[in-house]
C-alpha cells in the first residue's frame, strides 16, 4: 500500500498535522496565513513544508507546482480546519471574523480542482447547524455527485477519542476511493479525565500565579491582581466557582450582583474527576471560563492547557507572548482526535 499523504489547510501550530503524522500519514505541507505559527509548526512537524499564504489569494496552480501534487491522487488527503470564530456560539464580536465564514468555500475550491482520495473538514458545530449559510450543504452535495459516495458528517465529542476535554467538533470525512462511511475511531476504556494528565504525579510541579518557565516545557502562567488572589483563595478546591465569594462585598464583582445564575464558570476551578471544559484561546485567564487549577490558586499554565488539548509534553511552542501561544493552543485540533481520524482513513485505505 502506498503511504497516504496530506496537505493541512489552516494548519496553525500543527495539532491536526501532528495527530495525522502519529497515525502514520505523511504530511506534505501545512498552509496558514499567520506567521506566528510557522516556528511552532516547523519545530514539530518533521519533513513538512510550511506555506505562508492566505487561502483567498493562493491559486490551485500555485499549490500544484509548489508541492508537485497530482489530480485524482487516491493517496492524497486534503484537510481543512478553518478558523471558526464566525460560526462559534461563543458571544464574541463577529465583525473581525466575517471573512472567515467563507473559508470552507475557499477550501472546496482546492478539493474540486485536485479531487483527492480523501477529504477531511473539522470545525465548530455551528458549521453544521447553519449548513446553508456556511456552504456545507453545497459542498456535501458536490462530494456526493462527484464520487465521494458516503460522506461522514457529524458532531463528535473529542473526549471519546482519548482527549481529556469535553469539546464538541463538527467533522466531515469523505472518500472517493471507497463507498464506506469513515468515522473517527473511538478509544476503548475509560474516558480521560483531568486527574489523568495534570498534577504533580503527572509531571507538573506546583507553581504560583506569575510563574515564568523559560524552558521548552512552558509551565508558565500569567500573574493576577491581589484582589483576584483573594478571590481564588475563597473558591472551593475541585470544581468551585465565583459563587464561593459572591457574599463577600469586598470580593464580589459589580457585574455579577444579582446574576448568580449566569456565567457560573467564570473564576471556576477544573474538577479532577471530569474532563476539562473546552480549552479556548483564553484559557490562561481566570475570568474567561472554568480555567482555574483544581487545587492551586492560579489559572492553568500554558503547558497544562496544551496537555488538556492532548499535545505531548515534548511539543515545542514558539511565540512572542503567553497570549499568542495560548491562542495557538486553543485554536488547535486536539492531536489525539486527529490521530483517530487518521487511523480510520488508513484502515479504510487498506481495503480499498
């Protein structure tokens, strides 16, 4: 069997590429317009080319010549994990991300040109929920009409695939060389929990807010104000939240007065015996979700966030700031989920 090879569009720091590589797929290139991703991608995805390009401006011919790609290559996988802020349910200003709503349409341009053996799309569930507006329905219809017999398109929770995090993601897998529906391969056994990957016994020494780790391990966490330190001391270990300091007039935030039933995860601690919540790009901030360490009075560190995304402890992150690296990690496809997709494609390819 010829080795499967892949091109990873919107590759960011390499979560999808790394997971696919771990499954046994050769990564030819990762494409992204964010220069900040390049050093991280190249440090971890061996023998792959990083192509700095805006997909809106990249032509099919240019990519064909740059990578010596062939049309109708049964062994080629095109992967599109486009930035998803526009389709996210998180209540953020969509004006900055309005251009990203057409990224699936741009990706489909390359699929239609190359007609690869396999196509993978990974995104937020909103792409499926608003399937007409996102261009998903039209893309799936084209796939079915052009030999991609039984596309799999469904929302999966990555916790079912070895990731210690509850994170729902839309995934499409389509094959032109097989009529079988290809589904990510679930992991057998108990689901991964926070206690399985974090804590001193898992290689994370206790640290305080503001700790800087200058090594590649990056057990680094932002500092917090004195009043926030007092707030965290009041929050119960293992799953407490901001309600634990709501009755203290010195500590209660004005914006939450009379709103005990909303935004309960703000200042919330992770639970040891549950998967982490979705790791967002703001996971290093205690006020942007349930991102406080289960026991220590601080946000989770950069490395802890990466671990909850299932990056290996040896993964090297390069960036100009904590926020820059946290954004790269939060935007990433969890590598273990990518491996589950890659293994399913390999298994299918063996019997084509």
